[in-house]
């Protein structure tokens, strides 16, 4: 990955002087509400919105990622092009762009600052970090951080809520615990109570140097591992306003049922229907608060053949009756599922023949994921080689969606979707198969936070 990999894995200070900054090479022009900037890294598109600004490296060469609720409507800005500078106004905002290198200052129309390129000057050059740079396989963008300014967000992380001083990586991983960098639910959305926020619109990994000392104490550096740059910058009065703008862009979840906010009882794991009913009976007898009983994969599936929406026939002769017994005690039911199918299940060959499994780019055959037995062996249940459902295939998506109906019909109330981090570099789906790095789009590196 060249410079990009060096930066992502950096434990020391990268040589920023060797990373050429993007510069504007021609006068900015306005096309259908979009400001087009010709640069030494190709054209960049800039639009103003009622929430702030959006910066893109032209049109995406693939379809949407499904992370936005809808494409936001752009405002029609006023454009003033000066020698070495462009001023864009609209929507109560003033955006000033310097051309060489490309840098910016964003402010409200009354002069209140929102954000800018870093102000952590350097003896050798004006900017310690390049404001915008094209990397080998991605992009780098840096923003200013005031001294002591906190930065929140970035999804599920196990440390303090303020990420100032941290190097944070947005990429979903099977963390196997809650004490390291890896986490299951990452969102490349960050915000400051000073009245700004950012969202990197990509399914690919993003690394955030948030006032990270080896890079800069007073800058926020973004390494985006995507050939297409799509960055939203929000301008609001405070954190609540930023969250409102963000969820207006990505969508807002409906209010969940009250019972789903209660106690959910989980165990690794119930071995028989009789065991789960006995536990549920004891919970009620002791007056313990509990709304939901969870069946993890081992509790209701045959591990050797999972996952195929099938109750283990060796243990569950009448799963509907088991669930009815739990319902009679006023429990809701949660069942775990996995987006993969064991090679030992006849369904694997059936789905592979239809082209509904992700494929190995090297062979063109259905990919067979091999589990790490260091984790899935002596401690966790060993799992068989498995195929991965290609959710970019419309028919595979519809098939998998409809398989849930049988579970709901017999009393399952909630699905706990597990795994999904198993997409490796040599995997391709129906969409993005011809892209240089399709797995970057298929691996669930990020997921929108819907409030």
C-alpha cells in the first residue's frame, strides 16, 4: 500500500514533507451548483448544504454504499475567484479556499469559525501536515484542533469518550474482547462540542489521528483507504445540533419497543430445550427482572452445519413448542444468526451454484473461509469452513431476507446478527467485482449510527 500503509501502521512520525499536498491548478468553476476544482490530483467537487459542506474526488465509479438515507440536496452558492484564492458563500456559511496548497477556512456568515486546515505551523513549511493529499490507494485530509478541544464519536471504542491524543482505526473486527483497539461497530463520524463534525462516506477503513502526538498535537489527520474521497463537514451550534445534522443524512431509527430496552438474558450456551426452560422458570420464580431470552448459535443450531435458519433436529423436535413455553412465561425471544453457510450443509453447494456466495477472485469459485483455530478451537467452539453470503447480489439478498419469516412465525422476536467481519482481500461479490480492491467495499469496515 506504499505511503498509505506506512502511515496506517506508523508508530513514529511519518515524513510529512515527502507527501505532496494537493494544489489547485486552474480557476474554480461552478457547474449545476457544484464547485469544480482542477487539481494536481484530479478534479475535486465541492458542494454547500444546509448542514455544511461536502468534498468529493469526482463521481464514484461504483454505486452507493447504502450508508446515506438519501443524497443531500446541494445549495446554489456564490463563487468569487481571486488570485490564488476562491471564496464560496451560501446557506449562512463562508468557505475560503487557498489554492497552493489546497487549504480551507469555514466560518458562519457572522464570522464565527467552524473549521479550517491545521494551524500547527512548521519552520520548514506552512503546514506541518498536508491539508489534502493523494496517497497510494487513498487520501489524507487534515483539520485544525484547538488546544484542549475534545473530539467524540467514531463508534464503539473501549477507552474514554474523548479521543483527543488517540490513533483510532475505523474497521469492523471480531474483537474477541473489549480491551484493545479492535471493535465490532465502527463509524467514521466524529464531532466536537465546539460546533463541527465530520463523516467519511466510505465502506473502507479510515484511520483517525486525533491530536495524535506522533502526527500533530493540534491537528486531526484522516487516512482514507479508498480511491474515492467523499467527506462531509458539519457546521452546527453544538454537539446536539451536529448529531441532528448527521442523523438527518444517514437516517433515524424508529423508537424501539420498550421490552427491547430491558434485561436480555444470555448464556454460552443452552445445550437442550429443557435447560433453557428450566433457567427461564427459575428466573421467574426468583422474581428477577428479565424481558428476553437469547439463543446463541450453539443453543439452536447444529454447529457443524450452521448457518441455514434450521433448528438442530437432534435437540429441537418441536422448536415452536419450546418458544411457546417461554412465551407463556412472558419472555421475548432473541436468536443469533450468521451471514455464512458451512461447507458441510447442502445449502452451501446450492447457493454456490446460483452464484449467491462471495467468490475467490483467484479461482472464481465460492470462497471458503477458514476460521482461526487459535480462537475458535480451545476456547470457542471450532467452526467449519464456511461460505459467505453475497449481499450485493439482489437475489441472494432477497432469499436471505425471506428466510427470517419462518423464525418470526414460530415466535422469534429479535435477531442478533453476529460475525460479518470475515471478508478477506481476495474475495469479490457481484457488485464491485471488477474494482481493484473489491473487498474494501465488501468488508463491513463501518456502519452508520442511527439514533
